[in-house]
C-alpha cells in the first residue's frame, strides 16, 4: 500500500520508522512518503495560513499551497483523507475499508482548519473522506493521521505476522477484548482464572466470550446489539 502524508511538520512522522509499521516499510509492504506542505508555497516566508474571512480567532490554511501539493501527490485512484474533528468517526470498520485501498493520501491541517474550497474541490474530483479520531480536539491532523496509519497499516496482509491475532481483537468482533494472562500463575496473591489452566478449549472459549460480553456491557454498552444488551 502506498501512503502519502502532506504536513507542515514532517518530523511528526519520524516514528513510522520504528516497530511493526517500520518493519513493514522495510519489507516493502507499506510505501510511506512524507511531504512538507511548505514546499508548495511561493512566497519568501513560505506562508501556509491567513486570517479567517468573517473574522474570529485563529488562522485558516490557505488554499493555494494545498492545491499545488495535492495536485502533485494525489493519484487518480488514491483516497484523500482529511483528519478533522468535523469528520465521520474513525472505527475499525473504516480502518478495514481503507486497508483494502492501494493508495491513501493524508492531508494534515493545522490551526482552525483548511479553507473549505480545498475540501469541496477534491471531494468533487475524486474520493475524499473527512475523518475524526474522536470527540475531542487535537492541535492538528498529524497525531490523528498517525493513529489511522497504524490501525490501517496493521490490517494490510503480511504486516502482522499471525493474521489470527487480528481476528480476536477488540472491535473486530463488535465486542471489547477479554482479559489476558501469562505466567506466573500467581502474582502478588492474584491467581489466573482456573479455567485458563484447565486445558479445556471449549470452556476457555466460553469463558472468554462471557468476559467480552460482560466487559462490553459494563464499559461500552453502546456497542452491544439490543438483544445482547437486554439478555
Ligand atoms: N484534528 C483536530 N482534532 C482532530 C480529531 N479529533 N480527529 C481528527 N483530526 C483532528
């Protein structure tokens, strides 16, 4: 998968060199390229923002550098992702959808956002998704893009060594994950649930499922279908 990122802070993405995503880049599974938006400015100060029409606090990102940058970076088949608290919620389902794409371009805005005409222009021209990480405000799209790249990148075939580990996770099954334990069997007087030491795989599966449902009902009842919630 090809991933392009346009940002005024390329250094934010240096950490993509480490861990699982870094290894996937090294193995050619993910081709990630980071671009500095200021390379597409034409004035001496490399200006990317200006005051908002209509007044108000903060600055708005100018359309011209974004137009030049996205014309250069955005291929015909790529999906343009604009991280924004005003976007659709990023979920595991969205991550799955994006992991099936061949190319993604992340346009990371700062300040109060990018001039709306940039969004409208590229929405009309091709595939664009405004995506929010959650109901809170970050200083810019970089951290959101990083989270999305990790969530999407690990779903690309070959990135995670054991694909089975992807299936049982929180949210893939619509439930939160069950608690997990490793050795020793007793730690600070706390024992591992005996069923996990029983060797009875059917009992282990049933216990895990019940734990998932109970945890989801307690912490995230909004995830449960109605009949499970009232069961
Ligand atoms: N930029 C600022 N806040 C954001 C959020 N919650 N999600 C995505 N991008 C953002």
